[in-house]
C-alpha cells in the first residue's frame, strides 16, 4: 500500500512538472512574439522612424488618419512583413491638429494575436506668427520708419496681440491685434529722442516686438529693424523755435530775438548751444554771408567770421565794425554731397515776389537753417540821428557813410552830411531810394504846414519834377520820406538833397550815380 501511495505521488509530481514546463514555454513564446512597446514623440510634418525584429510574419496598422506608414507602395494605413529586422517610417500630418497633444497607437497582429507596439504622441498645434512687408512678401522682421510710419502685415493661427513693445517704438493707433487666420496691417516708426534715431538697427541687435495669446501661454518675438533716419534727413534743436530773425551784437557776445508773445527781446549769451541730429552724426556746416550792396542782397560762401564748433555744437561770431548778415546751414551728408559742387547754384533760387529777382534760399533747404541773423549795434540810435535809406523795390537798407566835403557842406549851410549810391538799373523796373532824414520837424505835420521841405540839385542846378522823378510822402511805416527814382535826364553826376525845416537846411545827402 505504501508502495502504491509513493507511486501515485510520483505520477502527480511528474504531471505537475509537465504542466509547469508547458506554462513556462507558453509565456516565453509570448514574450518573443511582439517587440517591446515604444513611445514616439513628434510634431506635424515630421517623419519619425522606429525598428523591431521579428521571427514570424506580422501585420501592423494605425488607428489615426494623421499617422500613416511610408512604403514602396506609398502612404498606407497598414502594412505587413516577414521575419527579420524592419525599420518603419511614419508620416505625421496636421490633419485634425488640436491645441493639445493627440495620440495614435500602432497595433501589431501575429497569427491570431495582437498587441500595441507603439504609441505616437503628436505635439499640440504650434502657434505661428507670419510677417509680411509692405509689398506683401513674407519677411522675418518688422521694419520701423523714421519720420513716417512704415506698414507691415501680420497673421497668426491664433488670436493675438502685441504684449511687449519697446518704449521707443511708436505704433499707429497704439496697439496691434488680430483674429486667427486674419491678416491685419500695422504701422510703426521710431520714437525720436535726439540720439537713437541716428543709428541703424539690425536683427542682430536683439530688439523685438512680442505677440501673445489670450491665455498668456504663447509668446512669439519678432525682430525689429531700422534703416536709420537717412543721409538726407537732419533735425536741429535750437535755443528757440524760430531759427530766423536773430540779431547779434557787434562784439558777438550777445544775441537776441523778438518775442512774438511779449514784443520784447529775449536775450542770449554767446555762444549759442545747439543739438543737431543726423545719420551717424554725419553732417556739414555751411556758413554764408548775405551781402547788401545798394539795397540788393546776394550771398557769399565761406564766411570765416562765423564759427560753428561741431564737437561742442556751439555758434560764435567775430567782432564786427558795422552791420552784416549771416546764414548758417547744417546739411546732412547725402544732401551736402549732392549740392557741394555748386553750393550757391544749388541752394539758392531767384524769387520774383517783389517784382525783381532776389537771391533766396530754396524752400527744400529751409529746415536745414541753423540761424539767420543780422549783426548790428544794439545801441538804439537817437530819434534824429543819421538817416534811414532803403531800396524802393527790395526794402533792404542802403548803407550810407559820412560825407566830408566841407566846402559843399558850407555852401548849403549844413553841418551834418551823408552819401550813398543810387540803385543800379533793373530791366523793366524803376528802382529808387526811400529816404527818411530823421530830422526834428521834418514830418507829416510839418510838411502839411509847409515847414518841411526838400531841395534837389544836379550839376549845380536845382531839379524840378520835370527833370527828376521824386516826391514826398509817407513810407510803409507812415513816416514822411523822400521817394527818389531814376532821373529823366542822364544820371552821371551826384545829386545833392537838402532837407529843410522852416527854411533852414538841416541835413545833406549826396547820392552818387548808380554803378553801370
């Protein structure tokens, strides 16, 4: 009985061992049947690959339309193969691309069994900003303007807005925003501060405008470029808003300008301080002297008595003995190069507004004027000192000098005498002199009472209106003046003009013939 029992135990052990061996063999086969599971991370548009080794025939398939296999037959959603090592290339499309990651599985089938051998994780849809230049072509940067706004197009695949803009970038309208798949136009320019606009900005300088989404999770920075203000642009920051109508003292130590608000002079100590803004700080100073000859203005280059120091940006003047006129221009480099061969010919034109041609700065260069001034004696002349004489057509002053022919002065009984030239002839026009003798009693009231009078002598003979073209009347300032025009007789000798009050000669003006 004991033997039978032991035999039975032996049989049971044999059976148990056999069953265990069968179970182990089955488990071992299942491990070898399918390759290890892989996770493949990718983005739309990519073509990732994975490899596996098989001992049997196999069949794989993808459960997502956006995840396909590339084979010799083209793009397929399932494919088969036999034993051996295989590399499978996937094509990941943007079909049904979402704002969050999407997943596909690749399932392998061997005989009547199947298992997932790969999980494909496609990244969420990329947030994209596309920039277009003013011509509509794609570009990688935003170009900003100087004094004008430059336009560009912007389009995103999400709702966007400009969330980080440098303080020196001016956006027309103040902001930029747009809906998904909607191209909008924006305009930008630089905010000038007297310094930054002088120099160009490239992508390598690292400045950008950042666009973001509503959630704050997306931030896309687009580089900024700036071509600079240009070689034909220039800005002048001066002591006042008006660079014209300045006056300087004869010693050059003070300058002044009449205030439009108060009517009083605003005084400035020399030198005057300026800030001139030009591309790469490259500009040229042009100093000219306006010369008035017998009431006719013209300009001369290289006025050496005018000094502008580009390093300190200051203007100073040499001492003068008499009234003179100056004009200073600051020309940007490109502009200067274009006119330097003939400065006067290129900068000036003839203005016929007064009926005669006068040399005048062209309007294109008015903004480049640093200062236009008269250097003169600040001491006010006494009410009856000297004379005031000006050209009847140009209204510019005709300068006189002291007359020292004591014999002639004695013959007329005067102690105060001056001389000046008569204006040169102008084709089609009759020039003349307007003369205010600045003499007490020689005024409108005195003339109307018969106490103010004038006598003209030519070659020792007293002229009448038959021989000379003259008259007495008020000038534009409503001051009594003698208006003397071209003689009706040949004018080749001096004209002596005696101004009298109550029959007494007060002043003599000797007018010399015009220069031929």
